C-alpha cells in the first residue's frame, strides 16, 4: 500500500476525496483508505461510548454517487474487521443517517453517511454521527490519525475474510419518511385532515438524481399531494440533468420552470444527500438563500416571539430588518460554515438565549426542535405544515409570508487567490488594514457585531464582506447593492486598496 496522506482527506467536519479516476485526478479515497477509516471509526466510537468494540452497532448509508457501492464494501470490511456490526441502510439521506441513532427500532451507536454533498460525481466522502450530532473537526482528525497509526493492520485486512453475519440489511429510509410524516401530522391545525392534509395540492419535487427522490413517493403522495410533475427522482450519480444544489442557478431555473409549466402549488429542490433544500412558490418565485432564511424565521418566530435566529456572515441588510423589525426577533449573524452556525446556536442556548433556528444561506437549516440537525426534508416539512394550515385559515401563497423582505438588486461573490504558502497570515494582514482604511472613509462604516472578516455598510441596503475562505488560500468578497453604479463604486474603491498586495489576484474585480 502506498502511503496515504490521511489528513489531506479532512474537509471541515467531513472526509472528502476523489473516488473515481479521471484524466486530471487520481483516486485518493482508495480501498485501503476507506477500510482504514471504517476500522478507526469503530475504535473511536468504542471509546466514545465506553463499549466493547464487538458490541457496537453502526449504521452505514449512501447517496446516489457511482462510487458508493465500491466504497461501502471497503467501509464494511474495515468496520467488521474490528468485530463491530454493520447495519446497511442502502440509499439514504444524511439526516436519516443521524436519525438512525435516534429512531426507535434503530438507535445505533454511530452512523456513517457516504456522500460528498453537491460536489462533482467523481468525488465522495463520509459524514459521521452519534446520537448527540455530527462529529466535530477534531474528532474526525482523531479518526484519521488513528488510521495513520494503524496502516500495517489495515494492509493485513483480507477482503475475502469478511464475516457476513456482522452485516444486516435494513430499510431505514421508510422509517425516516414515517418520522417526517408524523411530524407534519402532529403539527397541523385541528381542522386540517390529518391523513391527507395535502390533498388538492400539486407539489413538484426535483431531486437532481440524488438521494431525495423518496420524498415524493414516500411522503408527499401518502399525504395526498399530486406529485405528477416531479422530475429527476431516479438516483443517478453522474447527475445528468443538473447539479443537485439549491443554490445552483441552473438547478433553480429547472425547478422554477417545472412549477410554472405544471401550475404547481409548490416546488421542492434538494441537494444530493438532502441536508439542504429550497422551495419555489406558486408564482414561480424561488425561495432560497436570504429568502429561505426569512421564511424559516417566520415559521419559528410565530411561536417563539423575541427569539434569536443564528445565520452565517453573508446574509443581507434586508434580512436583518425583516427578522428584527417585521418579526420582532433577533438576528445573530455569525461565521460561514453550517457547523459554525449550529455550534453558535448551541452556545447561545447554553447561555440562556432562546434560539429556535440556526441556518446558513446555502440552505443548511437546523431547528432546535429537531436536534439542531441540518435536514432539508425537515425544513420542507415545516413549509408543508404552514401550507396546509394556510389553506385552513385564509388561504394564500407561501411566498406571501416574506413579501416584506427587502432585497438588493445585485448580489455578487468574488474569490481572489492568495499566491503564498503562508496565505492565512497574509490574508489576516489585509483584513486588518482594511479596517483602518474603512474607518477614515466617508460613507462607509464597519458593521457592528461582526464575527468574520470585515463587513462594511455602504449606505442603504449596500454592503460588502471581505473574509478568508474557511479552507482555501482565497479571499472571498460578497457584495450586495441596488445598482451597477453602486457596485462599480464599491469595487473601484476596493481595487485601489487591494492593488498594493502583490500576492493577491484581484483580476476578478475588473
């Protein structure tokens, strides 16, 4: 076995790597690497749970990626080599894998989801769970370091020696779907038909050929909805129609067109592993990013007046006004990264602050009532409850709930590479100097209570945020404004300031 650079597989709180060879990429998520991760996860989990490793029950599921079956077999071999029992869920969603540690009839000690979210088809990876949530970065790093120390043992694992009695086939996704349906039925108004609350509704699901197709047949259809206009429900790991990503413009256009063509009441789009979602209202208006946060805030603040909503750093000025002035909540803007947002919500809760929702603009929405789990299907369930209850009240469109949200005309992102090995210190220096620059500039002011990068209010709804990428040697600039003149004014000022840094590529600002 060639030496594996284990820590290169670490991506935030996940493992990510190339699983399908191409002309430009070699496989680094090799059979040996995958076996090692399964082998070491079992060891880590036994210590975490204070159990004998041979008594462990570990759920394993995957999305639609073409490398999933091959990876799954190697992962099983690594886990069973330790004597732990594997529960093979087959096709599943990431939230369902977490729920496999919670749901009656399952309650596994830990779970692994084989996924690389919305990344290209040749990528794959793992997300890890116990019943208290997803693993933190340092915990995943410990697993990879343990694998590194165990390479000789991993090499000696013989695939032909696997004990098949340690592997059980289960239907997790049906039990998870029942959990979602029960959640919907329990929260409907008394006058709504609990068995068929969506009867008379035409609802379209676009799964993007990922793992979310179950939502149409196992949930919506059973609740009475007409799902005949749904598209791309069949799993296909090459994603032939569009990237399964609720932020992707092509994907959003596809579901929007489908809603309009079918005169649907609602459109739903999931990412590959269903931990993110967005919706489209009956007018064909996409509700994602700031709009989705606004809608989710409506759904939680009506029962939690004055509570805080934790978001990431790139949310808009209009969203803050909507949450605080329209809804009476508190907008707590934190760092990028869904795990950062969720952990900040948990921290505030521990300090006595009520936080019913942690949500990132990418579509990761985590409700306190649902274990602070970022779950696209649960997010959509909340929308469906409101949709059914609206009909029982005075009718109306889901989009009407956020009609007062002020939105900027232009919302752009620019990524500027730092061409240095010590890019972090270089980027930090740029950001510190930018603060000084802003303090002496007329009509610009540093945004208060900012936790990431340098955020500047430029008047009205205009603002920009310059921050370092969480993982890459890149400075990221997000700008929102109301006109091209405003955009050009902001960019010209920033180009003049940034041009003094020779190792920063600012060509994208031209």
